C-alpha cells in the first residue's frame, strides 16, 4: 500500500467532505440547544399573553369562586406560605443535621454507606410516591387529616435529599486545615462545626435550601395524592386546617372547561414563575458571590 | 474517592479531639449533639422503610381480594366502573407510550446539546447556556401540563384533525423538553470527564472535530450517557402532572399517540381527586399501582447507579 499524499485529489475531496460534515454537525448540535431555549421562550410568551389580562388585584384578595370574575388565589397563597414555613422548619434542621453527621462524624462503615445509598435512591423516587407515603403515614396513620401540617411533613421528606446533598457539598468544601487549627486551639468538635465549618459553608447551604424550597413551592402531585384538592373559601388559621396551594389551584383551573379559568390559571402560573425565578436568581447570585469571595 | 478520604480524615480528627477533652460535662454535650445528628441521618432510612411499609401494607390488602396474576396480565383496567376489572397492563401501556415518546425527544436533543456544550461551546457561552437549561428544568410540571393541553394540543389538532382533546403525543413532546436539561447535564458531565489526551491523540491522527466527538469522546463516555438515559426514563415514568392534565383518563391498550390514554401516575391522581372511602378496593388500587411504579423506577435508578460504578472507564 502506498502512502496517500495530502495533495492526492481524492484525499483532498474527501477531506473537504469530512470538514463540511463537521460544520453541519456543529450546526445540528447548536440547533438542539436553541430548540430547548426556543421552547422555553414560547412557553413564557404563551403564559404571559394568556395570563396578563387576568393579573388584577382581585387575584390576590379573593377566594376561589365559580365565577371567573370573582375568583382569586387568596387561600392558595396563604396555603403556599404555610406549607413552605412547615416544610422549611422540618427539612432544614434535619437535613443539615444529617449532612453534619455524614461529613463530620460518620466513620467509613457499612451503616454510613447504607445511609448514603439510601439518600441517593430517595432522590430518584417519583414525587407521587411521597404523596402515597404521606397519605398512609400522616393523613391516616397519625390522623392529621388533609391538613397543611400533613402536606408540609410530606413535602419535607420529599426535599430532604436536596438539602442533605447541597449541605454536604458545602461542608466538604471547607478545608480540613480549618478544623485542625480549631482543634489545635482546644475547641470541641461541636465548637469547631458551629464556629468554623458552618459559617464558611453557609452560602452553599443557603443555596441548597432555596433550591429545595423552590421545588416544594412548585410540586403538585404529592399534595393531590394526600387530598389537598379541596374548595377552600376561608382564611387558613392553623396547621390542622385543610388547605390548597398555588399549583393545585392552577391545576384546578386548567381542568375546568371555560376559557376564562384558563386565563386565571395562566395568571396564577405567572405569579408562581415570578416567585420561583426570583428565588433561583437569588441562589445563583449567592453562589457567584460566594465563589468570588472565598478562595482557599 | 477524594470525598471519602476527607470524610474519614475529618471524622478521625474529631474523634481524637473528643477523646482529648477532659471536662466530662463538655463531653456529655458533645455526645448528645453527635447522637442528635445521627438521628437526623437515620430519618432518610426511616423514609425508605416508611414508603415500603405503606405501599406493602395496602398492596397486600389489595391482593387479598384480587389475584396477582389478573393484576399483572389483565388487559382491562376498570376499577371505577360497575364491572370491575383489574388488569394493570393498559396503565403500563399508557405510561410506556408517553415515556417512550418523551425519550425520542429528550435523548437525541439532550445528547446533541451535551456534545455542543462539552466539545464546541466556549467557556463563556457555556456559562450563559447552562443556567438557561437549569431554568427549563426548574419550571413546575403543572406549568408544562398547561402548555401541553392549551398550546401544543391545538397545534397537533390543526396538523392531524383526528387528534383527541386529551392525547399521549402532546404530553410526550412537552415531557421530552422537560427532561432534556437532565439528559444534557448528566451527559455533559460524562463527556467533559473524558481526558483531553484522548482527544489530542485523535487529532494527531488527522481526525476532524466531528470524528473526535463521535468516534472517541462519545464512546468513551458511553456509560455516563447510558446512566443519564436510565435516569431520564425513570423520571418520565414517574412524571405526574403533565400526563394528568394533558394525556387523559382512558386506560387502553393502544400505540396511537393521538388517542387519549391513562398512565399509572394519572390514575393515582384520578382516584385521589375523588372522595374514595379508606377501606374500599379503589383506595387499595392506588397503592398497588404505586408499588409497581416504585419498583419500576427503583430498578432503573439502581441500574443507572451500577452502570456508572461498574463500567466507568478509568484512565491513567
């Protein structure tokens, strides 16, 4: 076999074709990215066009109603605030505690490995299964009924893996030398964690907490499963009251045949997306500010 | 491995520091706190046991009244009608139809997007594009459901007039875009992890960028891509709100995506919306269907985990 010369016309032609194919493929890859972005834009424009006319003050002050003109999100907004408060109160301390244990105290044994595998598996369990857990355990088992407390407890279990994983990453990023210096000065493990590890890990932990809470605000399926789709036309007074939340009210309005309710649903989606996007933006800003300030 | 190393070392330093403490009162507080943190960590185990216990308890009650063979092989699912039949296959059929369609969208697009981000994009472009894809992944599923029912379905109707008001196709398409960021992000991690030296070797042999990407980098990252695929399928099977809003409530054995179908998750929602008495057979069915769903997704997640661990190419 003779060696092909780079001036061989057949080789040059083939090379040209290979390069053309390469440019075509790059465009194809770029098109895939743009298709995703285009889809996002279409969705946003569609929701804004549908929902903007319905975004009125009554939307915040009125209860749900059979009449679209009088229908609002008052009970849904209250429910969402209650739900997030309960979810955060439960998921943040427990999730953070678990992360501290796994990073600072756990020995490398089979129990630790079991807990770790468990957490990564829980992150992959469909959210509706958590709803069935909440239905069996909290609504029926603890007899909490279809209350916002049962919903918050269910949601806390659902977002716990997110809190744990983010907190562990933040804690792990604090260098060992910080701890050694603290111990060398006579601090106990808890004093070290409390005064040296947690302050440095806090921005990362907060980012994870915000992302977990934005997940909890948008989740619908587990709350429907525990039976939260109810007509709530009164102010939420306590954790044992029945409740509704923003995404459930949106789901309810989408399911109705009248066009006016679809407009209301779109307005509800606008509010939901504004809340979520500002939460996510805060998380991203927090992450960037943190990355700039601390360099080990 | 880096992580486990630090983990043990940190724990070891803690233990030494603790044993050096003299004052018993301080040590007691330290031990109590350590115990509290341990209890926090066991909540995750309790959650898993809770899920299995609740599902198992109700599923056993269900199978006391319905034969497991009928459940797994029957082709009619009518628990809410007068003549009750409990063959789960129509729900499985609907679930796989929607999930399959979603993968047809998410896999090629996600993989191409991942190749673009990992091989072609400049670091600056990547910094702009990745947060946008993250936003796409962070939109609540009820919003995607709205979009599927009220934007995509009318478009499908103008293309194919026989499209039903609720159909599998609109749910599939929208779900595909929902899981696209997940496929893209996990695949991109796998592609970026392929060492630069492999690319350089291929370039030195005269390959074009396309040949390097498709014949060297993608094959080297195949286990990561397979793991992403499995996680995406598991996500698609468990997805609820899009199908509950847009795909309908008619369990049937069909492969026609323009028809109304029902998935396992949509059935659980349908029953939850009604006022089902606690000890009724209908109430037990959602746990039996939930158990099947849980097992299906668990198998996918574990397989994905094993593939990443077992088949990861180790370089150097």
